[in-house]
């Protein structure tokens, strides 16, 4: 891009959002040009901070006219480089569109600007005696617009589903600059193709979500947490099945002993019990009455009798519940110092055990010095594979070897008809592997969708698919 | 179409599905050429009965090549003429693809051919100790493929959602004849645009669903039914809100006294109680333990104190629960003898009272002799408006007047940002009114979707949108 071009673009941006809402200082470019992947060097042209859907539409029209690329930016907590601007793009940061309004107690809905922080919505719901159930580690920074763009999942999916299930309606600016108000917040609306669904999980490649009406739910009551020690992976599935037959679980997570030992070594939380097991399952359910607690205890005893569970604990207080949750939730942060290779994959729940074994086998065979840390949302078939860098190994060599691991992993994903990205999206990091989950003809239809909503390829180009 | 052309088409169809699986006798043409709307005269060219996705794909490819139109046909219980073949189309009836297979107890999923009857799936689920929750009056005839194509709703949407929420994966033949296997039955799969969602509710205009993996749920326990007499419509919303704050309702329906009197007059079911009220609310919940029943009783008493409820009854047996349900479910059949005008509309729940009043006002003012019968899924904001033909009025004149009613109703729908079709789809009957719910630019994007998946317009042409 010539500098003439650049200054033309910058002056247009300033005309739309105001001079002080266009940032080109290095600090802003570095901050807003990347997400949590951190493997790409941010190189945006500018960061703009619109305050309304109209301004966003103007920006997109300018992009079509002056032929510059846009990267929509939320909380930038993504792990697939979906919000990275590494090629002179204009980053549209939705931070200023962070108003929560129009709460309706009967409909249990609330309108959110795309820039509303997930936790801000969770807190708002709580103030109304209600609950926004999509929750995950980065909820304190991620934004609702980004949650929708990536169809964010997290730790409560087994009961509450993904972000997709909580979007009653939305306003979106398409790649052509059209403003669509989709679904009018209706529960029932069978009037042709539900276009809303394409933008949910579309990673900002078809348009930018600027506002959304989010559904809230009844607040869960008396959440109890159980942590169970399980001697072998297969038994986790038996435990899941046994509990699901008796209780509506709000979470079913798992982690390996290796993962837990690292968390315990930090000394922040106590061990759940003395017995050591190869794996642990963490269950959560609403213990609203004694019957339900008794029911859970009966299933627990049955699982012990069957040899599926070695030991277990049930939370007796909110603090204990929180500590048990930390055994699972602190893993990611704890292992960060080992520069872990991370992968987020899924299969249908019943296929998880052989799928996990097969991945373990190939990694152990090829790189016996690699330490694998497993954890994840097992109730949804979603595994987070983490491999720690051996101490003596140089970073570059480790990542080279990990690239090979990725290919083996994705070949196994394909064999088990799984997903190369369960909840983290495609962005740039998973784009080369998309064909392991989506067929060539599906990808061709995806390209056609892109051409319909964004014919000039201005919206987050280079993410999800290449044209 | 010339007769040469016709015989070329017929011979190609026979080549694909076999001679005896192509029907052209008048009886078959009449039966398979229409749905429950019955206002269009069926005129299909032929009815074909494929047995596999491959045969369906061959049929669609033949349609593209020989330029004939296809109407996909399920149980033909639709009320919007989505499955009517009135223009020499080839009807593809999925009846033979009715196998249920691959049940998985861990994943709680089962594979269904498109021709599986909804009730067949419900029964199958029950045999496995599980539950298929999408239910409605025509479940004994409607087929899963049609349920998906129309995103069927029904009486349990308040808790379980629409058909969309139960499709784990599907096989679909696009209008171009491509076979897509969508989502691989995964709970979590964030790998780009979720194309599955376009075919759900697409009314067979983008492609034909040939198989689907449906999710099943835990069977509900100890369902209790409450019927409450409510003196004025606004109070129904207060009652809904009060109960929802304390219980997870599995249904919340309403009907007017006029509707109930007609059902009672048939003498099949007893009145719920002696007190007469202008409206009745029917609630259902899982009375799993005494605490929940007490909780329901407390809310009931509170509602009586507030003057929102005049009288009420809670089912004491399964038979009584069924009889209470019949007060609601028998309405449609009961009023059929009055040749009713029917409309299926929705708004967000909180706007239902003024919306209903406004419709009543205009109809009462313009046609004071028209008797309005209201009922519907009030917990979802979904109203079924029924107007009975006055005895002295000729059918033709009644329908002419009703066409005017439709326009007034849809203008009010637009004012309240509602839907011109809550759950019955667009088909042909709602197509002229689509713009009251979907903006012109939305409809233009819908046309673009159609051009992508069905560029030669062979799939159910003339339904949902015109190109």
C-alpha cells in the first residue's frame, strides 16, 4: 500500500469516527493487533473505535471503496489468531460499544453492545437474579461480540450449550456494509433461512456483530461439586453415563493426575483427597434438595463398587466448591511456564477413549520425552491436548516437532470424524487443517457464503478460509 | 412442458429409482401432491420413492439437467403449502427412507432416515428409557425430514426448544446435487459457517435432508399439569413470570373460554373446575419431589391472592393430566367444522398482551360477527389466531374478508416486530407477507443463499421466496 493510499484511508477513518478515535501509535497497534495466540507479529495500519452501528457500517463501506481490510476486535482472547492484524489491516475495536440496556424480566433478555465484557453481562444478570451461563477462563476480558463471532463454549456447555443458544437477536454489518437486524429476539420465527446462524461462529469473516439481544436463564441453585479419582480413562465415560442417567449435570470436566500435580505444586489449593488416581472427573449439579444429593451419593457408591472410581469428595461449602473448580481451571495458567503446545479438538463423547489413546500412542512413540497434559470438557467430547516442552529442547525445535504432532493429531481427528477446532475457532492457526473436518465441497460452499456477504473480501481476510 | 419432455423425465426417474417406485396414478398424485393446507389443487407430474441418499442425489442431478422442479415430501402435515406440488413438479417422497439406527446411549443420539415418523422416533426413544421432546398434534404423521425442513416447534418449546436444537448432524443433498454430511454429530465444532442451520427451516428450497442424527434427552419424570382460570389476558403473563421464577416449566399454554367451551361441548373431557374464566393457562412441570409440588402450590396461592387466578386444578393422575391436556389439544380438531381462518404468529413474550388486544380490536371493529378463538404456546410468544366462519356467510366471502384480516394482522405483527410465521413456515401461503418480518435486504441475502445452493431453482421453487 502506498503512503498516499494510507493517508487517504486514515483521513477517511478520522472523518467517520473522529480524529481521536483513530490510533496509530505503536502501543495501540501492538495491543490491538493481536490476540492470545501471540505467534504473529501485529502490523495493523490503524485501530478505530466506533461508537455506533452506523459508524461501523460507514467503516465497512469505506473498506469496500478504498479496498482496505478490516479485522474486528473484541477482547482478543482468541487462541486461533482470528483477531490478529498482521497485514496492514484496519482494526475495528468494539470497546466503546459496551452498553447493556433494555433488560426485560418477562422475556429474560437484555441488549448488549458488541463490546460488553462477558463477565459484565454475567454480573448484570446476577444483579437481576438471573444467570448468563456461557462461562470460560477468559470471561473477564472477552467481549460478547467476540463470543458470538467465535460461538464461545466453555465449562457449562453440557447443560447450557454454546453462545449460539443464547443469542435471541443481533444487529450485524455485513461485508457489503448492509445493516441486518436478525430474528427480532423471537423465540419462534420460522420465516426462511436463519441468517443469524452464519454470523455466529463466522469469526468476523462475513460481517461484524455490533449489538445482540442475549437470553438469560434462571440462576442455578445450590451448586455442588464432586471430584472423583478414576483409575483409567475408559471409566470416566462409565461415570459420566451413570451420573447423567440420574442427574442433570451442569458440568462434567476431566483432568489427568499430571495436570493436577502441577496445580497442587503451586500450593494455592489443597488436594481433593489422599488417594492418587490417573484421572479425575469433576462434576457439578444443582443440589436443590436432599433427594438429589442422595441420588448423587448412590451413583457415587455404585461407581466405586464397579471399580470406576477410587475415591471422591463432594463440596460442603462454596469455598470448597471453588477450590475444587480451581484444580481444573488453574491448569492452563499453571502449565504456561512450560511453553505448551496446545490443541483443542473434539469427537462424539462415546469415541473419546480410543481417540485419546491413539493420540497418546503416536506422541509417546515418536517423542517419548514429551509430557502430555490432558484436560477438557469431556461431557461435550472436547479435549484440550497440551504438550509441555522438555527442558533441554530449544523452542524452535519443539515447535517444529509439534507441527508434526498436529498433523498426526488431525489425521486421528479425521479418522474419528471429529473436529479440528471444538471451541477455539479456525482463525489462521487451524485454517490449513480445515479439510480434516470439513469436506472440500463444504469448504466450497463456505467460500460461496463469503462471496455473498463479503464479495470484496474486506472482512477479516485470510481467516477461516482462503478464497 | 411437452409430452416428449415428460416421458423423458419419467423414464429417467424410473432408471434411478426403479419403475415401480415412480407413481403417476391420480390417487398418488392427489395424495402426495398436497399438504394439510388443501387450498391448492395438486398437479404433480409424478411421485418418486427413493430408498437412499445416492438415489436422491441422482434425482436432483436429473432435475438440473432436464430442468424439472422437485417438491420434497414428508408427512405433508404442513399448514403453509410448503409441500404442495401444483405445477407439474416431481414429488420426492422420503417414505421409504424410514430406518432408525445407530443408537448410542452415551451420546444419546440416534440416526434417522428423513422418512421416520416423528412419533416413531418418540416411541423409539421411550424404549431406550430416553425422550425425544419435539411434540405437536401431527406427530403421528409428520416425518423427521419435514420436521427439520420446517424447524418444527410444538408444545414443549419453552423447555426443549425447536427441532433445530435436536439435530446433531445431517446428510443433505443440495439443489446442485452435492451430498453434504454436516457437523458429524459433534456437540462442539467451531470450524467455520454452520451450514446445517440453513437447511433447518429451509423448507426444502436449498436441498433435501435425507438422514439426520437426532439427540435424545433424559425422560421427564412425574409430569404434573395445572390448569388455571385467569380473568384477563394480562394476568396470564404475570402467572407465567411467577411460575418461571420458581420452576422449570415444560409447557405453558393458553386458550380462551370460547375455545374450551367448544371442546367441552363434545362431551369427551370434563371441565377442569366449575369457575368460569375468560382465559385458561395450562402449565406442566416435573413434580419430581414434594418440595417442587409445594413450590407450585405456593405460587398458585400467590397468584390467587394477586387476583391473577380465579381457580385452578393440578393433575392427580396420568389420566387427569391427559384430560387437562386435551382441553388444549382438542381445540384445533373441534373448531374444524367452522371452516376456521388460521394464523400462526409470534412476538416476544412480554409484548403478547397489547399485541393480542390490538388484533382483537381491529377484527371486532371491522367484522363484529366474527368469532375469534385464541390459543397457543404463550410461553414462547406464539399465538394461534382462529376465526370461525359465521353460519350465514358464504365460504368465498368469508375467505375474502379473512384476506383483509391477514393484512391487518401482519401490519400489527410488523409494528410489534413479530413473526408472520412462528412455527408453520412460509411455504406459499406466507410468502406474500414475508416482508412484514424480514427486511428487503435480508430477503435479498436469502435469494443469494438460494442461488448458491440451488442455482437452477429446481428445489421447491415458488416456496419461501421468489427469485
